[in-house]
C-alpha cells in the first residue's frame, strides 16, 4: 500500500503530537523532499527540529519559509526563539519584534505543540 502525501503528513503530525520530535522530523524531512513548496510541511518540520534541539536545521527551514513569505508572523517568532536558544540574542530580537508587531501579542508566546 502506498501512502498519499496527506497520509504521510498526518503520520508525521501524529509523532509530533506524541512529542516524538525526532521521528516526526525524519518523516517531515522526507516529505519536504517530495513537496518542497508546501509551507505547512516546512513549518512543522522546523517546529520538530526546534523541539528536538536541531536548531541549525530549524533555522534553515524557517529562513526558507521567510524568504517565500516574509510576513509569516509565526515563522518570525519561531526563528527568534531558535536564535535565542543558540545565544544569538541580537539576531533573535529582530525577529521577535517583527512577530510582536504583526500580531500585537508578546513574543514570549510559548511554542508548545498546538492541538
């Protein structure tokens, strides 16, 4: 049986929801190879990388997302938090300010997996 792209995404989401971020990132990385222009897949991949402390990989994916869609407030927030975890506070501050300006919310939103 061959899985559809949606089934593969849902399976990766299941691992993400179970907080198995390493497995989720492996599945999502394979999916990104097949659908490189699908932003939702890249954002979830970046989140899985973030939560599994694969920070350079998370940064790479988020920069791709922001190159394509510079007004993605969540990508700015997550990139800011990713850079903070790498002790790159000056770079992080810029992205956190952008996210806050776009949403009117504090950039201190918790980056927990969402339901």
